[in-house]
C-alpha cells in the first residue's frame, strides 16, 4: 500500500477528515463514518476506481486512528 502514501503526502489529519483542530471526539467519529462510507473500495467497479478508493480509505482510516487516540492527537500539537 505504498501508493496511499504517495497519493496523499503528509497531509494534515484534520484536513483529511474535514474537521477543525478543536473538533470533539464525536465530530471526528462522525466525519470518519461519513467519509468511509463514501470512499469504501467495495462500492467501486473498475480497478482504477478501486485502487484510488483504497488509497483514500487507507488515509482516512489512518487519520481516524491518530485523531481518535487522545495521546497521539496531543502529540500532533507540539
């Protein structure tokens, strides 16, 4: 899955999920659910669409994992 890192180089996790830096845990979860439903690879038919969706889904999932963990989220701040 190296393609996901190339497709989305060092983007801000908050930007990825479309939430503010002071977003609540509930806001982060809701944004993740909304985006994961929209980008899940199983809903696409062509190989190129699936590949792009897999990269997006992977990055969205990574952003959610980091932002939903309070310790990792604080470490982003400073």
